[in-house]
C-alpha cells in the first residue's frame, strides 16, 4: 500500500509495481487476443496509460491498483479487438485450424480441445470474455472482477453462471458462426 502511494511521485515505486503486475497483465492480454505479439503491444500500452494516469489514480491499496490496471487492460484488449480484428474473420481462421471432430458433450479437462474452447470464447461478448478470463485465467475473486467491470460481486457470479452456460452451448455447437447478442 505504501508502494502505491509512493508510485504517484516516485518512478522507482511505479517500476516496482510494474514488475509485480507485468506478467499477469501479459497473460491476461494473451488470453484475450490469442496473439503474443499483439499482447506485448497491448501490455505496453496498458503500462503507458498507467504511467500517464498514476497521479490521478484514486485508490490507496495494492488491490485498488491491481483492479485499476486490469480495468485498463480489459479496455485496451477490447479496443484492440474492435480496431484490428474482425471477430468473424478470426473465428473463421480458428475454425479452419480445428482438426478434432465435434462431440456431443463437453470434454473433460485432460481431453479439452483448446482451439475449440478459444473459438467458443471468441463468440461471447467482449465483457463476457473479460469476466471469464479474469476468473479462470487470472484466478480473481468476484469482488475484484466486480471492481474491474464496475458491478457488484453477486452480479459477476450470476453473469459468470450465464456465461458458462453460453460457452457450453458454443462448445457443443461450434459450427454455428457469429457472436452472442445477449
């Protein structure tokens, strides 16, 4: 918490916070855009935004800082996907890469077909992708996710339940194209 307070005025403190956060932000970005080079660019933009905005940052704890950085990360990843990728084209590319036949039920974790899972995740709304990624790839609790996406933890829990049901439907029917509108 002291480090967060000092980071507003001291470059060394901000550098220390960067070192604490850079790996998890990079993992989050890779999980969202599925492209390491793009994730590196997004991660750089995130920390440039952090450096530009640290003086205006209103939080006082490391958790506040972490939530703020992940909110910036989610916004940057969503912006990248909106500007640089057409979701339909990305989905088509992913589907062409799929070699496994579709199954009638979801596979267990050992047999999970990650390209099919990723294609199913890409069919979700950007906000839903963010919630799913923060929960399962970054292991964040509902309160932290709620702070990042600006809703109550109970709302995150309900949304996650619905997101997982949609994801299951997408996994069971990967041949249908398009994103969810709900």
